[in-house]
């Protein structure tokens, strides 16, 4: 997916995939939700999220809700918090330092 936000290009095909997380539902379930953390060549982070009609990524379709997807730019601190919540310690430490 490509998206221009505030004049900056975010492209899942050219950025480095750092980590992925989903909520455990099958992709065809309305509750399905998946997030992928990416890092651009310039070091910026962004989150690609997608999900079914009952997920936080749902988009309106007719009289209901359906599949949706979005790209969200993240600060370094936001990327760290996402990784703390959704990744193991080794994955986190491969990109960021942590205090002992």
C-alpha cells in the first residue's frame, strides 16, 4: 500500500518490515485485525493496519461496515511503545536499546 501523508510517501513495498501482530482471528472474520510496523530508508516508522468490519480499521460500506486499511506515521517513541506491547524482547532489542 502507498499513501502520502503530509507530503511524505509511505510505501509498504519499499520500507523494511520490522514486526507484525494480529489478534488471532482468521482473516475472513469481521473481528480480524493485523498491524505491521515498518521503517523507511530515512529511519521513519509507520504502522500499516488492516481489519474486518468489526475491527478498529473498519470502513463504512453501504449501510454497514467492512474491511479497511490505513497507514499511520509513528514517532520513535510510538514505535517503541508498539514494539513493547506486541513484540518479544529480542525483536525490540534488535532496533532499540533498553535500560537494565
